[in-house]
C-alpha cells in the first residue's frame, strides 16, 4: 500500500509538470463547457439537459488523449524502464497511474461543474448517483485509454488513434449531439459506442430520470474487458511488441453491448418533438358560435370548448407533455419524489393566490418544468398530481373555462412561479420562459379534454 501511494503521488507530480496533461485534463473540458453554454444558453434551464454530455467529454478527452499521451511519452523517454526495476508488481504501477488519473478527472469535473453552476446549471437531483455514474464511466474510458497506450508506440500515433475514436463518438455516438437529434441510422451506430451509455447514466442522475441499469451494465462490461485487454498487452518498453490479439476482446465487447441494446429495443429515441409546438389557435378546429371576442374567462362557453381539436395534441406517451395512464404504477425509486410533490402542493404559496387564472397557471408550471427537463417517469406522473390539485382549489364550474382561457392565452399572466419550484425538489427554470409557457398551454388543453370528456381519462 505504501508503494502504491508513493507511486500515485509521483504520477500526480509528473502529470502536473506535463503541459499536455494539463491541457487535456483541465483546459479542454472547460472549452467544451463554454461551447455548450454558448449554444444552449437560451434553454429554460441552462445546461441542465447537457450535464451528461459535457462530463462525458471530460472523461473521453482524458482517456483518448491525456492518459495515453502521458504513458507513451514516458515510455518513449525510457522512464518506464526504470520503473521496471522496482520491487513491485506491474499491476501496482498501473493502479497508481490510474489512481492519479482518477484524481485529475475528479478535480477537472468539479471545476467544470463549478463553472456550470455559475452559468445556471441546477444542483443534480441525485448527486450520489451522478458520482457513481461518473466513476463507472471513468473506469470504462480509462481502460480504453490504457489499451490505446499499450497498443501504440509514439505520441503522434496516440493523437491519430485518439481522434479516430473521439470524433465519431462526439458526432454520431450521442456525446456532443443529443440522441433524439440524430437520425435513426446514427442512433443505431451509437449503440456500439460507450459514450452513449456514459451520457445517459450521468444525465439520468442529474435530472432524476432513473432507470440507468442497462447503462451501468454496458459501462461495467466495457471497463472489465478493457482492463483485461490492457493488462494482457502491458509492456515496459516500446521495443516489446504488444499482443494485439487482446484488442479483439476490448472491441468485441462494444459489439456485444450494441447487439444487446438492439435486441432489447433500447436504441432509437423519437426525434425531439415540440421545439416548435405551434400556436394555441392551431388546436382550434372551429370558431366559437358567437362572433364577439371573449374578453374574460367568465365568457367561455361549452361551444368554445367543443371547438378545440384535441386530436392534434401530442400523444400522452410521447416526450412532449406526457401523462401517465390512470392504472400505471410509478417505479418505487421515484415514489418518494412524487409523494414530496403531492405533500408540498397545499402549502405552495403561488398555488393559493386569489386570482384563479394565475393560480391555475402557477400549478401547471409544476407539470411543465419536469417535461422541459425530460425528467423521465417523474414528468409522466406529476401532471396527474397537478390535475387533482386544480380540481381541489378551483370550483368545478370554473375550471374548464379557466383551462380554456390559459390554453388560448399562453402569453398572458405572470412567470414568477417558474422560479419558485424548490419546495418540490425541482430545479428553477431560468432563461426564456416561452418553452415553459408552451408546455403550460399543452397541459391546459390536455387536462381540459379530460375534464370535459373530449379525451379519455384512462
């Protein structure tokens, strides 16, 4: 243990003296974070949907460039030949290198998150799960970095091979570009890249989605296969030829994981719906019987409501404005979150104000924000809790009229409630409020349809 700690400390010192290690370990992730913020700064919650992506890029950059560059450059200079004379097993030496790299990765991620918080990123919903996901993803990619280091003989070869892995994983592997934004053929290819599973595991932890069991399994298998292959290919000197046959194990497991994902139907994700969800009038199939414009929600009639084309609304099982079935049981892992939302509803000040329209609009915010953040499972069940609360605090004769009014006037009202969701354990939505208002409009339509019998309560 003493030798392991000493070698880890030495490895850390060497890394901090290596300019390339500092570049790839710290500056590189921050540049990508700033790029993500520049592109997505107008999201309702800046960076919230991209935490898994920029953290994966940090790990990937270290694995494809930082770790193998450090190892190969030291081996080229003959430093490793000196280590070979030490009275320790080579696995102790390799563990020390990986331990030092893990410290560099963790500190780089913390620095990246600190800057992301300054940009408006909310605190992750499950920080412990995020740490575990980061650790497992790091193990998978660092094993890959070791394989690269044992395979090539010089630093230029590291750069070339690293780019061959890094760039495709960024562009079509679900790392730099979200999966739902990729065409179907690219989503199928991404199933064979570990970056996809790293992004999904960390993103689920950050936004409270849950259900990352397959992602953890995939990353663990990739980490184990890479570790075995790197150990078998280990060499102290570049003059020793690596046993390249073991490369088949490291890459073969990528193929096996992709096949598993295909067989279990975990590959394709529907194209992201609702970036432009249309105007409220797009859902009106017929004009009101009265030609006079409505000036108040009190004037809304049954004929007005009958003029809504509820069939144009996004499906309840889609990724925009989802609503669970009445007989659907939430996963036990998210039940405490839903109980917390339900218990906090009666005491939430914006949900008890005097103006019934603004009160209903505020309550609909609670359903809209998880939908915007794509908090899987949670987003499907929260609308039913909101619906029950609306029926409890607004008279039955008024609620249909108010929901109609909100749906047809999405730009009216106050936005203050969007920034008061801490009581429910939900992140506040910053940035432009138009996307949130769009989701409020859709949920107002959907709940109105259920209330009036135009949509099945299911």
